């Protein structure tokens, strides 16, 4: 059987989903693992929903079939729910707990479900891990390291075909010198959040 | 690396996607592997081929090809170095193609990239360019957008290759995109024909590992040797058309030998074949493996002209053929014709048998579903879960503090009820969404003002049209001249936000610098409009909502064509500028004692930083507010005021 790892990353335009996907891709290249990343730019920016896929190992396609994600990682709860089609019982869903309410709720009369309801639905179909990335990032020293927290959590989930150090190194390579320490703290914080 | 974790509450592609290391993409380290976006890989391929001149008009999903050239050139300008190539954001795609064609006539290597609909704009040039042919290699990149992720249609530009007679390559992965660009220049030069590199969103915006080749030194300056056959008067055109057909015969020979056309076997195939091209190949290969099929795959990378002999041989070796290509049956119809010509006894599955669609983008799910029907096997994947909980929609919207919102709000205050709003393409098209709903009809870039002219003839309703500043320079000027000449009673609005925002904030003729970061002549919209003969011009700052409303009232009252220029920079650029200059960004808050919950700010103005708390009170999300202060102006009770800074 061919070895493949499929990760779906979701969130809201501006949250850095594409950056996170790109870093995972770079980490795979650094680890000499095959990789394809797919992202959607354009209209998905300006506060729209964003989905990226990262596929590693013996893969040809940047996209994955429904129900085959190893991990669904979301920077926002309802965006995890929106992409539930990718999960199966064994999928690890890692989501930030802090909602960003879309304008369709205020203006269009749509409903944002209760966060607990979202989590109930997700854990009914997959293995759910919730992370308060905002709090962990604040504790680490900078809110902007939220995504590093999430990547730390992803590394700790054990699905990546390389060690968490490779990912951390790749992140640190990409940030300015003065942010290296906070990013390291944020990454560790994310890792701890998953190891229950 | 500047932009990493530069998380603004604004949501601009250019802040998050430029994680690219400039030094990496220009590194001369043959054999090294780096991760590149499909679009970046195309730029790298051009550098490896010694590109001399690159031109574009921006458009998703093509933008990052040119933006990468621009970033490299700007970095060189900053360091007072020569980037080795000339690059420009031209005024539109037609001009972009012509600028690069002239460079090719001087023997230089050139590249022109655009989104699929850009080729419609450049098509007049494109069609006759094939008759004339090129000298230095010229690659024209068309970025098609199946599913219309960020486009007004999903036209299949492979037909342009057939229509005009251009050789065409279709990459499958970022690595192949780089190689096809690099080798494409040689093919173009060998044939003296511009080559169409046809890509799709999933290739442009996919990242993959790239193995670097050596960089090639560009020539920089060429020489124009005169030749009467470059002047396409009727007699020349008649002489050149048969030459084009001859060149295409040569192209077919190249296609027969091209390593980009290959046969891949899965399992132990007998007489079942799959024909595919582009990104579809990646789904075909993986899904054929997952389903344990025994098939041979003819993967076509050079899809015009197709390698006829190779295809005929493949058809003859099969009793059934499955055609997998996104959008139109471009290959399918050609294969049917070939099968007929050679009298092959083969069953062809594809769009005509209903197994594949002419609509949208393909996915592994779509391919596996079709395969399971055709090959009568069960899909190995679980059924996708459908949630019982409904997620609220999250479409893109104008950013908090976007000046377009303020203009629209003012127009709605000034205009009578049945006013018709022809609009155009850019961020401002998002004014279509509630609560503004100020976009009635849109065809293509520049269409707003042309349609405004027509509406003014066909109805007595008031007409107020909208276009951005980049759109104005692209194709908005001729319809304004038309409005003047025929004295159409219209109000044409130019939303002058000092940038091409939607596609990633590229410069345009209204900015004081060019795509290489060099100073450039700034052309004022008002000067052009005046030169066109418009007599009633209003120039407003949309962040002064009362004055803007009054200006629109005057323009509406004016009999004849008027232009309102609504001038205020895109708030994302403004916030970026303030951060750089270490200026403070004002925040706004709602005084709950004064607020009467009339909902004007949310229900009519609709800045996405405003929200209702569970108790129904209205608040401003400080993390999203960009401090434009416009909500304070629209609140009828003065409940919103400046408080604190970011
Ligand atoms: C022929 C064509 N070329 C390019 C595009 C891609 N495109 C979409 S909007 C836009 C320009 C937007 O700039 P502007 O008019 O200044 O409006 P803004 O986004 O700044 O509000 C472009 C180039 C297109 N849709 N059609
Ligand atoms: S023009 Fe408006 S919507 Fe577009 S990026 Fe700028 S602020 Fe955002
Ligand atoms: S000041 Fe008001 S309108 Fe402007 S961005 Fe902030 S909340 Fe939105």
C-alpha cells in the first residue's frame, strides 16, 4: 500500500491558512517527502472561507477524495464544520475554539450554531481536539503566533511523515529573528494542548 | 519573508501569499529542490530560459507569475542592480501582448501572462500574430479558471490554440509547468510561432517540489531586421496563412517526439486506455491506482497539435477509451475524429456518454465516481458526511473601512429608487452583496460605461455606473468618449483607490511607480476624463459621506454625461502605510447609552467589523476595525466615536 498523508486546512481569509499550508509544504521538502499543496486565492480572500489541502508521501494529486483526510485543521470552528465532508471516524479534527462571525449572520439573518453544538457534531464523526490558540498565543507573547500554535498541535497529532522538529525549524527559518522565541513558545504550547 | 505573520485584519492575498523567498527563486543552484507555487514555477522556468521581456495585465489565477517578476525586479531596483529582464504591468492584455511581440520581433525572448478572459481582450492581436509569427521565443500564458473560482466565466482557452494556430502545452504539476516554460521557448523559436501555455487554477495555485536548472543569461537588447512580410496587408496575409499551416505540420512532428506526451501503465493493462491532460492526470493516476484498475494512460502535455500518429496507435490498441479532461470535449472530439478516420472499433467514454461533465473543475471524487460506473467497481472511499448543523455562508465582502462601501452608501442616499447600476470587475463588485446591493449588471472589464450609454437610450430610469481606476485605464476610456460624443445622460463613477486591489494591489497608470519599482508618470483620471470632453466632473473623498452624497446629486441632475471620481486609497494600503510610518490607527466604539439599536450601521452600511451581541446590542470588533470612521458618520444618533488606537 502506498503511504499518503492528507491534511485539510481551513479558516477565514486573512487568518494565514495559506501561509500555514505553505510552511507544511516547505517542511515536507526539507524532510525529502513528496508533497503537493493546493490553495484558492482571489475571491476567497476579503474575509471569505479558505480551504487548503496538503498531501504528502506517494501522492500525485493536490486534492483528496472526500472522507479521506488524516487531519482536518481549522483556524475557526464553523469552518471545520463546513468541511466535514473530508472526515472519517479516524480523522483527527483540530480546531481553534474562537469563532469569527460572518457578516451573513448580522446582515442576512443566518445562524452561527453554538460552538458546543459544532464540537458535538464534529466529535460524532471524527476524533476532535479543540485548541484555544488565542490564549496560548497570548501566553507565548504575541497573538500573531496563533497559527504557530495550531501547527504545533498538528505536529503533536502524530500524523506528519516527519518529526515536529522539522516543522518547527521550517517555521523558525521563515520568521524574523526577533520573533523566533515567541514562535518557539507558541509551537510548544500548541503541542502541549493536544497531548492530553 | 517580510509578510510572514504580518496578520492584518484586512484580508489581502498579497500579504499572505508572498512567503516566497526571493533569493530562493533566483538562486543559480542546478539540482536543488525547492517548493514553488505553479505560477512561481513558470517564472522560474522563464528565468532558466533567459527571459528578456515579460508583460502582463493582472488577473487571478495568473497574477503571481507577473508579481514574481515584479518582486524580483523591484528587489534589483532597490539594490541598484539590473534584474536581467524588462517587466511591465501593461495597461491591458492586448497592449501587454503587443509590447512583448515587438520584443520578440527584435529577437528577444518574451513572455506574456494573463487570465483566460484576458486573451479575449488580446485576441485581435493574437489571431494575426500567428500569421506573422515570432522571432525570439514568445510564451503566452493563459490561466483558465474551471469553476469560476474568481472569474466571470469558465471558458476553455484550448480552443484559442486551435482557432489561431498556436502550439500549446498543458502542464500537470508545478515541476512540469517550469519545464514546459523553459523548453517552450525553444519550441516557439524552432517553429517561429508564439506558444500558448495553458494552465488552470489548480495548477497555478498548487505548490510542489521543483528541481532547479541553471539560469540562462538573457540577451537584453536585440535588433529589428525589417521584412515586408511583417506588414499584414491582404496580400501578405494571404501569403502568410499557408505558411502558418506548414508551421503547424512541423509542430505536429515536434508533438510526436515530445517527452511531454507519454504513456503510463497502471496494473497490467490490456485494451483499456485513458486519455487525459493537465491537472486531471493527477486525479486519474491516483484514482486508477486506488481502484486497482489495469489501464494505460495516454497523458498529453502538448495538446496542440496532438501527436496524430501516437494517438492513432493508442486508439488502435484499445477496445475502450475513457477521455478525462476538464471543461470542453477538446480532446474527446479530436479522438472521435481520429477513430473515425482510421476506422477503429473502439468505445469512447467521456462527456458525450454522460460520464463526465462540461461544467466546473474536476476532483478525485468526480473521477472515482465516473470510473466506478465505467469499470463497474466499487469506490473504496467512505461516503462524505453531511452535517445536520448548517454553517452560515461566508462569502467574501468589502473589507472593514473599504472606501468603496462609503461611495456606495452615498450613492444610495443620492439616487432615486429605480436607478440602474451597471457595474464592473474589481473589489467593488462585492457591492452586490447585502445590505448595499448596488450592482445590477456586469459582463466584462470596461462594460459598465458602455452599457450605461445603452441604458440611457432604452429607459428613462437614472443610470449610475461604477468602475475601478485600473478598470478605467484598461478599457473604461473608449465608452466615456462614446458617452460624450452621443451626449448620453449618464453618471459614470470611477472608484479611484490608487491600486488594482482585487488581484493583489498591482500598480497601474494612475500610480507614480511601475512594476519594476521605478518612478513612473502618474496619469490623473480627471485629466483623461477632461480630455475626453466630459464637462461635469466631480472629485470627492468618499470618506466625507455628506459631501459625496451632494456631489452625486449634482451629477444626477446634470443633463448629459458626468463623471464622479471617488478618490481614497484602498484601506489595506492605507493601514500598511500607517504601520510603516508608525502612525496610529484610530479605533471606533459604540456608546451603548446613546445607541438606539436602529441598525443603520449594520443593516444599511454593513461594515463587517460591526456585530450584534447575543442581547441584540451593537458592537465594533476592535480586531477587525480599520478605523475609517465612516460608521460614525452614518449613525443618526452620534453613538459612534473615536476611542483608543491600535
Ligand atoms: C479582461 C480581464 N482582465 C483581468 C481581469 C482580472 N481582474 C479582476 S478585477 C481587476 C481589476 C481591479 O482593479 P480596479 O478596477 O482598480 O478595482 P479594485 O479591485 O481596485 O477595486 C482585474 C484586473 C478580468 N476579470 N478581466
Ligand atoms: S479595495 Fe476595498 S475590498 Fe478591496 S482590498 Fe481594498 S479595502 Fe479591501
Ligand atoms: S470605523 Fe466603523 S466603518 Fe470603519 S472599519 Fe471601523 S467599524 Fe468599520
